[in-house]
C-alpha cells in the first residue's frame, strides 16, 4: 500500500499523512520526530563550539598574517574547513530534521594547482556563507540548548513528581519539593492536591516542549537552508543548464524522428517509384498496356508519398498554426482524434510562435494518448490566458490511470514544458476521468 508523506513548509521531516486516533498534541512527546529534533538541539551546542572556535581562530590567524604571504593560504584553509563543516551540517540536518538541502555550487577554478584552488576558495560566496554560519550558530545553539533542556527536564520531572516525591522525607529531611523558602517560612509540595497540581503543570510542560523544540529547530532549518545551501541565482543557473540539456536532447530526438520518417517512409516510396518508372520506360515500346499499369501504380505511390510528406510537415510545424493560430490548429487536430473532442480557445491575442508551437504539440500529444489508451467516448480542450500564463486543459471520460512518473510519453511532455518554465499537472484516478492541465509562460510579442 502506498504511503503519502507531508512536509512542514518544505523544511520539516516527512511524517506519514495518515489518521491517528490520538491527537497530535498528546502523541508529540513520543514521536520519533520530536526525539530527533531534540537530539539535533543537543548536538548543536558541542558542534557549534567546535565550529566557532575553528572559524574565529583561523580567520584571526589568517588576518594577522596578511602582512606576509602566509595569511592568504591560512585564510583559504580556514574557509575550506568551514565548507567542509557546512557539508557535515547539511548531512546532520538531513538525517535528524529531514531537511533536504542541495549542495551549493562547487569551486570554479580558473587555474590549476594550489594557487588556482586558493583563489577559487577566497572568491566563492559559499565559503564566506559557511564562515558566517559557523560564527552565528553558536549563540543560537546556546539559547536553543538551554531552552530545550530546561523545558524537557522540568516537564518530565514535574510530571513524574508523584512517583519520586517520597525521596524528600526519606533522604532530604524535608516534606517535599520546596516551592518557596526564607528564614522564617517554607512552602513544600507535599499534600495530594499539590502533588496532582505539580504533575498537571509538568504535563503542560511536557506537551508544550515538542512544539517549542520544533520552533527552535525551524530557525536552524532556515539557517542551514539560507547559509549552507545554494543561492537562488546558482539554483536558477543549474535549472537553466538542466533545461538547456532537455531542449538539446529533445531537438536531437526530433531530428532523428524526422530523419527516420523520411528514410523509412517518403524516401523509400520515392526510390520504389523511380524503379517502377524505370521499368515502365523499358516496357513502353514492348508492352504499352503493362507500362500504363505501372505508371498508374506509380501515380498512386506519388499520392501516398505526398500525403506522408504533408503529415511529416504537419508534425514539424503545421501551416494552419502559422496562418490562423491555435484555435484553427487545435480544431484540426481534434477532428483527427478517434473520439469527439470539443475545443474552446479564449485568447485575447496570439502568443509568441515558440509558445504557440509548444501549446499545439502538447494538446496534440494528449489527444493522441486519448486515442490510443483512454478508451474514452468524449474529450474537451480548453485554452485560456491567466495574467502572464497560457493555460491548457484536456479532459476525457476514459479509464484514467495516467501517471507522469511512470516513464510514459507524459514524462517527456512534462520535461519539455519544464524547459520553458512550464508545468504539467495530471489528475487521473483509476476509473477516470483524466484531467491534464498545462501551464506555459505567456509571451505575446510575435516576431
């Protein structure tokens, strides 16, 4: 049975999204997530002391030696060590907090050797952010350690007070836990009512502690994510590089498909046509009737080859899309679908040709999937604009079960849309209906 996982604002440990009979507030002190987060807080103090000591020592030593050449390699070594500590902290946050933080951009060395490495470390923003984390994390680690440990210890101690209060009269020579005392007056928690109230206060502390620890570790999540992870700019560069690779692979696949279709289809027919015409030419004087039959068959082959070439051209970029836009082009595609399709296009203007082409091929691919796999009796295509986004939606009443993650044609379609900052969302429960929504950036300037 598949299990759903939910995350706390994208920064929390995954918890099973299932119904519990016990409310979250009562089961929180016993959940594994609470103990992992508390362990993270306990480890943060000694680790942050080591990080702070190392960072301050190396930076101070390197700054003091800058009057000589030794200061630069010492400072570079200090920053490199901070980067290593940053990798350790990302792994610790991943293991105990369930925080998935991608590795930051690697060093970009313009020159090889030690000098190139040293310059890359000193120029890298990742190194300086790791240094900043090493310095800033200590005061927060001290604060979170003190708060978490005090709430944890006092909560459980007060909650279990009815079990161990007898130690005071037996071994401490007093009636119970001293609540207040001076030279003339002492207040002890010794009667049943006071013991029960003490346990109830401890229960409140115990129930509140997991949420306090969770709030404390939320700050740690922000610090790890913001200072030890990749910046938005670097993440965007990586995304664009990945999208560029997808675009190149897609273009190469399209070229191979066109070459294969030409080689196996129209080209083969034209070769056979040339051979038939050659034979007809030889028989023209000997057997005019046989030559006429062969010419007639060649004429049929020419028509078939022309149809294949038209279909191939339509697959590359249909003329109706260029001349009349999405409405006419999608209506033409819908007319060739094996099920009745209702098309509705509501656009104030035509988008850029590239976006228009992607929208056309997206709908075309989805309608082909409906014809081949859905067993539907009807479908609908809606196209509209929302602010700066072009929205497409294809709905059918088929058997459903479509899944983007299954490695089908929907996966490639989603990758193509992602390459232009588009989104593909598939809602296809088993038994249907299937609703596929695509979102593309609206670029209205046609050139």
